[in-house]
C-alpha cells in the first residue's frame, strides 16, 4: 500500500508535467522506432520524475526481482497527445508481484478538459486486487449490446478481421490502452480487442490490476495471462483481449486464423 500511495502521488505530479509541456506549445516530438511510435518531451520528463520519485523511496524495487516490479508508461497515447486528442492520454504505473499485476494507478491529466475554463483538470484512478478500484464509477455496458473498443492508430487487416468475427453492434476507435480499460469500466464498451503485436507490458500492467480489481479479465488473444516479472519480454506479441463482463463470450469467437497469426 505504501508503493501504491507513492505511485498515486507520482502520477499526480506527472499529470502537471504533461499539462505544462502542452501549454508551452513545444512538444519536442521524436520518432522512436518508426511511424506512429512517437515520444515527446512530456514522455521524457515524466519518465524521469516518476522513476526518480519511486526509486528514492523504494531503492530495491525494480522499476520498468521476482519480488516487486513497477511498470511505468509515462505517456500512454502519445500520438493522440501530439494531435490534441487529450482525453485519450493517461499515465500508467503498474505494480506486479511474483509476475502478477496486483495494483495499478492511472492518471488522466486532461479528464474534464472540455467542461470549460473553470473546470478542475485531471483524475487519478487506482486499484488493488482484493480491495477494489477507486476514483472511477463502475458502470455496466448496455445489456445485449456488443460494443468493441480497439486501436485508433495501429489498425491492420488482422485487427479488423478479428473485430468483424465478433459481429459487433458498434466499434469505438481510441488511443491508449489505459483509456480503453477506463471505457470498459465506465460501461462505454463491452470488450477491448487488439489482435496485433505492439502493446507492451507497461501498457497493460496498471490497467490489468484495476480491471481485475472490479471483476474484469484481460489476456492475450489465446487466453493466456500476462506475466510481469523483470525478465519477461516487454512486447505483448499475441495481442490483447479484455472485458468487464462476458469475457468467455468474446474469447470463444476469436477466429483460429487470427490466433495462428499471433504467436505468444
């Protein structure tokens, strides 16, 4: 709980950094590995701030053995941040023990940003397995509706094939893994499907802990649980499947052709 409390505080400070960088108008954008894989000045400053804060208080913790591992995404939804889609952006701090996500903190720096100039910006959501999730109102998706939420900027033929196989009533395309899990918990979507490599452990650790804390489930496309020990590969190479309710319904409808294309 001390780690969770410190992560909450670090996320609040990080949110101020994200907003300040945007206010300067100089995002300092660079490409990391290619198109749509961007990094901004906010990414770099938040990474330094969060890691420095947690490392000072918990010097023996691995921040990213088998003991406690902290997975940090300083700016989830970087592409959307650079395009001004500020409600997509989150800061993720996930805490794992024994390879399992046990707690998470998600900060939305621009939550409420469309409510007017006097609105208070930002909120911090946190959750711990066995305790619950806080800072967010749990809401069920509309009964009988299959609303799929998926990637906005990393779509592919395989992603679209998988979504079509689920025969959805509607499809929502947004940025940020943290943002997508929030949409599930708030009842705006029924399932999160990403049938592609690309998502990484720092994208899923905090959201997984919070989703599991409210009774949801997240795995790869094959139904395998994610592992978060320090030696694990960072890429979630077999995609992501998550739901607050009725996980088995969506898992049973993933085409074998999609599964064969995604190697765990």
